């Protein structure tokens, strides 16, 4: 540690003798002249400035000791504020709180600047409760919080809370908005930092709509947006796929005279990639434009976003071009396994399995390690071309390279077996999935149900089936068994044994809807209800301003209708103001059960006849052999 260099030598150099000329204690204030008091105040101000310029709290405290040695025994608010400022600069928020407590014990009153600086220190120390305690003490002391106070508290809530695990991003945004409303209620005018803090909170909560709303409010209030403002909006819009909004705000940014930066264009290109309809052409147009702007240079993130936009926009050539630019412009270190995963996906979706496998080989040759996403993409590409053999080879290679299959890979394999009509192997893979660490999801069941129906899944099976001619194959029976297993553990609760007249398939997938209804109808066959049947298929607003509108049926409604048609059970639609459903009358269900049971009896009789004929033939053969 370097020896301390005195900071108050100027006291001696300027011939200032505080012991003789100035005030030593507060109770002597009235006995001194105005000129002496002024001299003391000026001297203390210069001392406080020396303290605030110290590079560490230890050094600042040495200055305080010098101050006492010079005859000044009572520090004022400026002295404590100088010490707190040093703490803030040195990221020592907790020490600042200790100095505040010493300040209160000394009876020194704090002003708004001191309180605001303390709240800023609380953010460094991640002391949320202390910050609000200081605000309460501030108000109790008769000091009114200002825009800096509230903005610092908002920043504290938004940026500090995550480290304590106290609340979600949405909850933090709500708390920040409450502070903002309190500001307005007290007629405190927000500034650009206030609005930027709120926009940051909205971006963290992944609510681009709220970010845009805050921005519009800011503009309407006459507060000029700055570089940070536009950065938060474009970042939020880019991540949220709000391409139209991002482009509009970008034009407003230009009109405001705010110069774009590299990140500005990166956010816009990201918006092209994440938009509901990805726009690869627009992404490349923005890239060409950014190369012409002074001070704006494409970076690794630019090319990664271009790859994503090209992949999602169906431009495989563009994705390859962006990758090659990364390589040629010195961004090789930014190329990762994730980059190749995007290229493999793009190749598989635009050019087919063979192209995807070539990119996979290039990935291996370049020294990048494939992961579970790589293999799930390849197996899915195999499914798309009904190539089970290649899917199994990819799976085998994954195991040889020591890559642990995740749920997505196993889902893809189940789908591949289903497309090949090998439902038994699909179920075997599903059992492995059940025993794994990851919990089964509704997607897991949807995929295995589809696999049990064979090529194309449940929906294709319904399309192939004539009305009333659905055949319950062994694969479909297996799907029903899996559904019943899931019911036993509480995974599915579409209907209950106590109320078999009602079945709810609103939240089910297509294949889940079909299997649910088939299982339900089997239960009904065992215990027929006495009332009409009700199948709830969707929740949709069927009224506009209190008047009926044209009904647009949910996919589940259509699938449920096709399922009942496939088993030959007549039904009628039932639409309320908020619900879509199908009903089957008690008479129809009774007739349907009689017909199906009659068909079963005929099948059983035919089976017995065949058995009897076979037995007679066996006896004849045995007699012939004896003769």
C-alpha cells in the first residue's frame, strides 16, 4: 500500500489557521464574525471537494483526519456526501449506507442530493429494501423526492431485483410503472432517463408493445428521445419480431437526427428474422444500406442475424453467403455449432436431406461438435423424406459421438418410426423417453399418438377413412392404452367416470383429440349415459357487439367432427357466445351403441364359424393321415 500523501497542505501554504480564526464547535457560531464564518464555509467546501476527488474511501478518511487535525471537528452534509460519492464511484454501496448511518448519529441533516446518491449506492449494493427505506426517511424529513429520486428507484427495481430472485421481469415492470404513476400524481415531470428506464423494463419483460407505448407517451410529453431510447425500442421490436414497428421507429430516428449505429441495423435485421413472416430480402437490403453509412461497420452479430433471417426466410443461398462472409472477413471465431445448426436446418427445408447431410459433414470436417439440436434437425429431415434407414444411421452416429439424445431427438425418432408404420418401435422409443430425466409433455403424447396411426398421423388416417368405417388397428389400440395410462397419473383430465356425458378437448392436439374421443366412446360403451353427450371443442368469441358473427371453427372442432363421422356417430354443432361444441342426442348414442355392438356380435359369430371349420378340417386331415 502506498503511503498517504496529505491533501490539505494548502491550509498551511495559504496561512489558514482555523484554530485561531474560525469556529471549532457549533456552539461558538454566534460568537464569530460574518467574515470568519464565510472563511470557514469556503474552507470546508474546498476540503469536501478534496474528499470527493479521492480514489478510495481509505484515502478520503485520511483527508477527514487531516481536517480534524486542522481544527474542524464538525463535518457538514457536504463532507458526508463527499464520502458517499467516493463509495459510489468505487462500487462500495454498503459502505455508503454505513456512512449515512454515521451521518444520522451525528445529527447532520441530508438534502435531496445526498438521498439520491444513497439510492444510487443501494443499486450497487443490491439493497432494494434499504432504498425504499431511505425514500421513506427522506419524505419524513420533509425533503420532497424529485425526478432523480424516482428514476433511481425505477432503475433499482428493474436492474437490481433479478439478482435477488425477488420477482419476474413482468412484476418488475409493474413496480416501475407504479413508481412512474406516483411521479405523475405528484406533478413530477419524467425526463428521458425515466422513460428509457421504463422501456428497458419493458424489453426485459419481452413486451414490445409496452415499450412502444412508453415511447409514444414520451414523444407526446415533449421529451426528446435519444440514442438509448431508440436502441431499447429497436432491440425490443427486433427480438419480438415487430418488423413493421422497427422500420417505422427507424424512420423516426432518422427524422430526429439521431445517427444509427451498428447495433441499430443489427436490431432491424434481427426483426426481419424473427418476424411472423421472415423477410430475408429486407434483411439483405438493410445490410447493403448499413455498409454505406459512415461509422457503421457490420460485425459478427450482423452476419449471424443474416444467417438466421435467410434460414427462416427460405433463402439457403443467402445463409451460405452470410456464412462465407463471416469466414472471409475474419469472424471465424463467431462461428459456432449453433451457426451450423441453422445452416443444416436451412438446407434441409429448402434443398432436402442430402444437402443437410452435406452441411453436417462440413460441420464435422471444420472441427465443430454436433449437439442434440443438430441430430434432431437431421432426423426430422429424414422424417420429411420417409427415410427411416437414414434416421437410424444418424441416431447411431449420435450415440457413437457421445451426444446424449434429448427429448427433441427422441420425438423425431418416434415420428420416423410412425411414418414407416412401425408403431411398436415408436412405442419402445417412447418408453425410453418415459424413463428419462425430462418430463413428458403434451407434445410427447401428440407425437406418439400420431405414430400409432401410421403414415401421416391421426389426421391422415381420418381422411383415408370412409364415414362409419374407422378400423381400430393394433396401433390405435396401443395409443388408447397410452392415453389411459396418462389418465391414471392425472396427465389428461378430458372427461371423468362420474360425468361421461361431457368431454373437453379444447387444449388437445389433433392426434390427442382423436385418441381422447375414441377412448371416451369406449368408456361410454361400457357405461352409457342417460343424457345427451357434449364435446367442448373450443373457446372463441362468436358475437360482435352482441350480435352473432360468422363462426370460424377451431381445428379441434373440425377434427372432433371428423372423428365422430369416422366412427359413424351423428352429431350437431352447438355454439354459444364464447364456446364451440358438438352434441349427440341420447337417442343417437343408443342407436349407435346398438349398431356397433351388433357388428361386434356378427364378427364374433363369424370368428366362431371359422374356428369350427378349421377344427373340422383338422379332424378330416388327421383321419386321412391315419388311413
